[in-house]
C-alpha cells in the first residue's frame, strides 16, 4: 500500500514523489521557483482565479526536501520576506475637521474598493494611525474599502479570507470537514471596521454594513473568480457591544475559545471574542455544504 502524506490538505502519494524527482531530473538548470511553477502546471494546481499556487507548491517541495524524499537544487538567492520586512504605512494627511451631522444631512456615500489602487496607501495609513488594532497586511484573498462622504473619507472596511476552524460558525452552518475545506473560500471575514474618530453620524456604521453586504460578493468575484455567500466577524465584548452589526441584522453565533490557531494546549491564550455572522444568500447552508466539484 502506498504511503500518503498531506500538505495544505493535498494528499501526496509515493507516485507523486517519484514524479517530482523526475521533474527535477528533467530540468537540472531550473531554480526552485521555476520547478514549483512547472509542478503546478503539471498538476493543474491553481487558485480559483487561475493563478498558479506556486508559493504553496514551494512549501511542499521544501518539506519533501527536508524529509530527504527529494533533492532540490541549491538556493540561488535568498528572497526577502515582504511580510516580515514590510515597512509600516506612512502617515497620509486628510481633512480631520469634525463631521457631526444627522445621517439624512450627510449626503451620498461612495464605497470604493481600493486594493491595488493609488488609494490603498491612504487606507493603510488611516487604519495604522486611527484603529486601536493598527494595520497588519492581510494574507490570502482580501479587499479594502474606503467610504467617502462630502468629498472626504469617513470610514475604512477590510475583508479577508475566513479562519479555517471556528467552532460556533461551523456548528451554525452544519457543514462537515470535507465541505469546510472545499468551501471556506466562500466566506469573508471582516477584519477591520473603522469610522474615523472625527466623524459622528448616527446609523452610518450599520448603513455601511448593509451596503457592503450588497456589493462584496460581486467585487470578490471580479478579483478572485468566486462569490461570497457568508460574512463573519469577531467582537471584543470587553470593548464593544457590536450595536452596528446587530442593527444591520448580523446574527450572534457564539464565542471563540480564546486559543487561536497556534495554541500549544487547550488553554486560552488570548481574549475570548463574540462571533457574528451574516448570510448573503438564503440557501447558504446548502451551497456551503456542497462538495461536488
């Protein structure tokens, strides 16, 4: 019987290892980076938007190399890690005059998706300097929105890939492990929501959440080639009550365990958060539980 390994939920058989050895032997002049791309192409190992999963593939090949199962070529150059060496967002000056009006007096709102645009630096700066958690660069799929009113930014909203394991959410959806692994990409996690501190407009936050729910899936589809069916976020009950989410009809699903993904024991190592969720489609359970390719 063949021995099977697993890397990022992909099963690697003995035949796969033999294929990788043959690929390396057939391209003796190729770098590790080139080999990972060739392997992705051979396996059709791609993201939903068609991009090669070559970074994940390099991690797989490095794991096999360290285990003595394949022999990779020598490292040709040490690549800088942008996630470690990333500089903090610079301060971008904006109009901070107090804006305190009724919602009906605010005027039209414009929600702009600013990732990969010239406005992304402004978004990063506002979170860095005005959100109590600061700014951290998301990993994986993510979108960033600036909300404008009266010609000036009034809010920032950040979305990213959802956590893979979240007990209260998983029980609420009712999906099994196979469905969760396949469909976790169809959820989006609201990592940051900032109404700028000089803005005081009743009902603004819940209105923004309602607008986001109507546009987020289509924006995700354009960038990542798949829709979003469910939204989630965490609330620290020691700091916030999550009133705007409740006003926007988000549902309280339960509490986190406080352990995080890297906890070495079953003891809590961080604050316990409230988990809230919002369904973008009525049949979200059926769609998220579907494991048919």
